[in-house]
C-alpha cells in the first residue's frame, strides 16, 4: 500500500522543552558538540489509490489543518515513501529542511 | 550550523494508539481511503564541526541508545539536512522507508 510521510516540527520561536531536555542529556553525556535539539512528529499514512499529485495535495491540506497546530508547529515535509523529500511550508530555521 | 535529522517510528508489532486515533479522526472526516496512520518522532540535531561519516555514525549510535527505545521503536533514518535520506534500521513495514 502506498504511504505518505508528513513531518511536523515546532516553530523556531518556541522553546521546545522536549528538545531542550534531550540536548541537556547529550551535554551530560559529554556530547557537547551537539548544541541544539528540536523534537517534532513524523506521520506515516497508508492509503488506497494512486500516489499522485492530487493525493499529495490532499494530505498537505490535512497536514496543515489536522495533523499540525499552525500556532505552534510547521509542516516541514509531505512526501511519498521512497520518493525524494518535498519541502512544504516554512522550516524552523527559515530554510527548507530537505531539498526536493 | 549543520543539522542531522533522526527519525524514529513505533515498531510494526505495536498498536500505536496515537496513530490509531489520527486514523479514526480521518475516517470520521470521511477520508476513509487513508487506512492506517502511525505516529513517530523526528529529531533535528544541530552540531558544531564537520558533517562527515564519523558524525553520522556517532549520531546513529546515539539514536539507537538514547533517542529511541529499541524495545518499542525503530530508528528508520539518520541523515544530514539537505542530503538524500539514508535508511538506517528496519522500517515498520519491513522495507526501507526512504531509499538513499
């Protein structure tokens, strides 16, 4: 069954306490070269039908409206499994996370 | 600053209640062609130094030991931002999530 991956990250302006906790743990392990960690979500959505642009557009819309909270999160990528990543929406650092 | 992305998904044998809840919500919205949803984590790790194979190997080790719980989760990908995805570890469906 074809699968779409949706990736959602907390906005750059937010503190992201979960990511901070992971970064703190890395520092305590002596891994201080890893300066910042942000923790987001990754959805794998299996679907019936064709893996075409219309499906991608539908999932992109769902990702914005339902799978993410646009007040605190950005949808950084919506792409088919096995295909090159397609960046969608602003990345946390203002640059695309993954080039197509 | 270079960034590495680590993607972690619940193992296929697990029920993943969060994913099930999202799938249920999609069905209630009439989007019944989306048959299954699984919800995992996506880490963005910023680091100082070179984006080389040694760094990737170090993060891969950290991903297995610290960023995921190997009893219930698989590390599906560890890759640099902007580079092609590199599959690492078994995928939930037993096939690579993202080809390199």
